[in-house]
C-alpha cells in the first residue's frame, strides 16, 4: 500500500517534470504563461471554495490572503536571496534555489493563514452578510497597508522578483491543493465542514465544534491562497497592489460560483474557463468587464448552482 | 438518576418559556412529554442541549453539570436529539448524514485523516460498518446513496434518529418523531424506539402530540403547560387528571384522543 | 477653535452626502435583507444624469436650474433603482443570500463598466450651476453657499423621508415589511410594491447626493461611486443597518470623522478609516450604534 503510494508520487513528479520541459522548450511562451496562470487560478478557486462552497461561509476578501502570500514570498526571495543561497552553496544551484523557493512559498502561506486566523476568530459570531462585509473590509485594509509599506515598493510596485515559478512548481502545488482539500472534505471529520454549511445548529447537536471548524476552513483556505499568491509573484516577477483589489476577489468568487459552490472539479473547470476567456476576448477589453458583470447577473438568475452544483466528476466523485 | 433537571427557568423578553421546571430521567427509561402548543416542550430540549442557557436552575447528566457547556460538548457528554422541523443535511447523502455524526468518536486527528494514514482509514472502516448496521436496522441501508432531501418524509424522520444514535448517546431526545407519519409508519417507529431502548440501553425523552402513540408507548408521562409541569404519572393517571384536561380544553381535537 | 468649527462644517456637509446614500442602503436592507452593492453606482448615475441635464437645459447657471437638474436626476435614479430591483433582484426573492449578494455585485460592476462604455472613462466636469461664495460667516468660520445648499436640501429630504415613513400609509407599510414579509401579507400589504417604492425613494436620495456632490467636486467619472458607496455603506452599518435614524447618525459621524482625520492626521489614511471603522463596529457591536440584535429560532 505504502509502496504504491511512493511509486505514484514518483510517477507524478516525473510527469510534471516532463511537461515542464515540454512547455519550456517546445511550446510558445505566451501559451505557457496562460497555462501557468490557469494553475494559479485553480489554486485560488479551490482554496476559496473550501471556505465559501464547502463550509458555506461568505468570504469575499480572498485577494487579501493572496496578497499576503505574494508579498511575503517575494520579500524573502528578493531580500534574503544572497545570504541564504551563499550558505547553501554546497548544493547544486537548482536544488538550492528550489529549496529556497519552497521555503519562501511556505512562509507566504503561513502568514496568509495567520491572517486567516485573525479574520476567522472575531468574525465567528457574524452571520452571512456581516461576515462578507468584514472579509471585504479586511481585504481592503491589507491592500492599503501594503500600499504604504516602502520596502515592498509602496505605490511604485515591487519588481525584480526572481522568476522561480514554472509549470512544474505551479502544477505541483495545484495537485497538492486539490488533494489536500479533497481528502479533507472526504474524511469523516472533514465532512463536518459540509454539515456546517447545511445546518449549523444540527451540526452542533451531533458533536461538531462549529467554531473550530470554521476557523480551520479559513486557515487552510487562506494558506493555499497564500501559496497561490507566492507562485503568482514569482511568475509575473512584478507586484502591485492593484492586482489585489476587491475586483480580484470578485473574480475568484465568480470562478467558485460558476463552477458550483462545493464542487472542487467545478472550481477547476471554471478557473480554466475564466482564465482562457479574457485571453480569447483580448481585443474587446472594454466589453470584457461589462460581459463579465452580465454573466454574473444572468448566472445567478438562471443557474445559481453553477455548472456542477455540488457534484464532482471524474476521480473526485463521492 | 441519569438526567436531573432542577428548577430551570428561562424567559425571552417578557415571555416565560420555562418556570421553575424540574424533572428526572432514569437510565434506560422511556419518558413522554406532552402539553398544548407553546407549553415549552421544545424549549426544554433546547435548554437541555445547550442551545439556550437557563436563567436559573441546574441540569445534570450522569452527575456532571451541563450549564455553560456548548451544544457540541453536551453531545459528547452523551445527549443527542432530533428536531421538530427535521434538520437533516439536505444536500448530503443518507450515508454522509450518518457518517459525519461519528465525529467525536474518531480518535485520529484531522491531519491524519487528511493524509489518509492507515490507522485513520481503519477507524473510518469500523465506524462505517457500525453506521451501516444502524441504517439497516431502520431499513435505510439501500437508500444510503440518496440525497437526504430526496427521502420520503417518514424516512427523513427515521434518518434523523439514526444520525443522533451514531453519536452513542446515553439520553436521546426525540422531538415529535411521529409527526406526519401514517399508521403503519407509526407502528414501526414504536417498535424501533422500544428496540433502541432495550438494545442500546438508552434513556429516551419523547415529545409527541399524538396521544394514542405516546400513551401506548411510554410508561410514564410529564405534562407541561406554560413552562411548568402540571402533571406527572402513568398514562392512566394523566388521562384522568383534571388539570391536564383543562389545559387541553382549548384544543378540541385533543379531547377525543385524550379519551382513548 | 475656528479651525475646529470650520472642519465641523465641512464634515457636516460630507456627512449629509454620506447620510443620503446610507439611507438607501439601510432602507433596502430593512425590507429585503440585501446589501445593494449597486447603490453607490446609482449615486454616480445621479451625477452623470445631472451633467447631461445641465448641458441640455437652455438656462443660465442659477439656483433654479440647479433645482431642475436635481429633480431630473432624482427621478432618473429612482426609475433606475426600481428597474434594477425588478430585473435583477426580484427573480431571486427565494434564492440563498450569497446568490443575491453576487447579483448585486454584478449589477454594480455593470453600471461601472457600462458607464465607462456609455459615458467614456475619462472624467467630466460638472458645469458650475452655483458659484462658490461665502454665505454665512461667524467669527472666522465660513459656510459657503454650496455647503449651505447641501445641508439645506439634505435636511429637507430627510425631513420629508421621516414624514413619509412615520405618517403615511406607505411608510407604515415599509415598516411592516421590514419587520416581517409574511405578517405584512397577512394584513393585505402588497410586499412587492412596497419594495419597489423603497428602491424608488432610496435611489432618488442617492441621485440627489450625486448632483450635490458635483457642485463642490465637479470632476465626475463612472467609477466615482465606488468609494463613497462603500463609505456610506459603512456609515449605515455603523448606525445600525436597517435603522433609518441610524443611517443619519452613521452618515454624519462618518463625514465628520473623515474630515477630522484628513485635517489633523493624514490624508493617506482617509480611505482606510472607513474600513477600520467597519472592522471595529463589526467586532464590538455588529448591529450598529442604534441597532438591535435578533435571536435565531431553533
């Protein structure tokens, strides 16, 4: 049993490395960039789905967690690059950089999840709309704080971030995110999150500590949002707080709702679709946002459950 | 004495829902709770399970006080309930509704479960078998993959009871379990309740409006009105009690069922 | 002291604007339990409508022209608000809350970006209908006539609203619907009509705010409703969302707080102030200064 798990991991890693080589050397960089962005958006959508879709909470400030992850990871790789890598000079460069990158990403995820904790705890008593507004406010506060931090660029933006993120790293974390969230929700204890969404009072009556689980949802969701942010920073190599506005949070909400609140495969599908669509509509920039907003309205009126509702397809089927 | 309720009072704004209410429940006893609408029956359940904290009074389960405890803690201590308006997890399957209730019986941590460690998976297997056994007993096993919201009404009520049983309670609070059921279903339910009592050794406190149901099932009854106990005793005694008859006088339909 | 009073006047003027917008948020939340994200953009439409009206009406700049422009904008916004309610929110009357929230966000985005397409994204300059001159002076504290007009018109509108809500049949119906839709239906109230009227009134007030703000801040653009909308919303929450006097209290507090922070602290934190107030109020007393907590029935 364990052996085959080990073998499976080796196989997946090899596949990812192979695809990475393919994208880097054989496929045109524009397309590769899109594929990488899709991966990041999948991480963002799935992590948001854990909070909004699976646990039924109203978090509309997800871009804030992404920002924390992005700026933390970037600050580490930019400022600690030389001191850390010089200490790791006994290792071959790609390995040293890889380890450094993972550490930076995890730091970003950790800080983001701390923020998730900070948001989750006081908002426990807030219902629906109030929770939504609190998360919105939080997201904006983060943005304003970062905007005023000079050492990460302030209003000019933060540039010269090493380009560590590639197909391999991004999709490695896509797989980790999806696996963790899926396994979490499938487990008997993780199912408590679904129960909380369905009926909090009933959940409490069968022994589920609802407050604790809501916090878990926020913390895990924001952790992966932070990872997504860190990957984003090292793909685009330049950060500006304009990338993390309320509008960005809305984009993620649209992905989750379009895919179906509670459906992980739905989020994957929707994230892919909604990353490709703007590219396909490149020439019609002004119409893009108008079309987007109409899509939102029509979707909620005509098919609020999104593409897949709460179902999963493929290997994630319950 | 398994469950002791002493002088509990609770008011909402100007309304006194429970007034100096006291009652006792022995282990494996089956106690029926009746009373006109608004008497405070469901409020009592809410107080017992920690949804509301009483303004005064004491509640003890197996000697330990329940005051100040959160609902999920009270469930862990051994009290489970069903709801008057059925609160199933509608978008989850029958199976999931029941498995999620095994929550506080799992030793493995959330992390171990997420990483699908061997011990964790084994625990899940054991708990699944137990849960399926219960579903089978209530004839719900072949519908285990159906969504809870798609079950017929009677089965939904049964499922809620199974879900509560999975938490291995010492005391089970049933809030109008027979509501909306037909004669056959009610008969089946009666047998199931008696089975639960004997096979699992659980004490049951049952709220019901159907007089013939509760009087043929429960050897002892308490009658509530305006938040206090107005009578207590065997069905025979209660039936003849003038205070009880007076309390129900406003509800013409009940008079007939009181008589037989 | 002079400085303090002067800032107070400025704060009251801004407070009037926020209060007018906040009233719309609070009334709609009261009858529908919906946070109408698009409300701030109705304020923007008010300014835009005023702009086009001011250009088309062949009258010289004057108070009279201002009055007409104001009336036209209020009517246009009222109709827009009612339209939004009918088209976007009414179909979702039984939908889960998150769905309606998302739709409201969609409408907001539609107005903003649609506005950019329709009006052009570049800022426009609202014509000067009333020249900015000092109106009253007392010991060095100046109220200029635009501020006076804002205060006067706002107070008139608020008094009117109070009258409608407290003394008329429709106002009583609005209060009933805020309390319970079911109970209202039982006493024969047409809940749908009441909701439409609520949107009509709330949107008209926002439109008025949009025109008045353009008198002193003539630079207008399709995205101008975002920040004031958010701040007015926070003001409504501060006062107690669903509570009409609360919207007034919240609006004026917000205006004054903002003015003082900008004057005595720093203007970079002006926008963040709203969010800080929001977080604080949600942590300390989510139901707001004048609001009451509601218990869930089990």
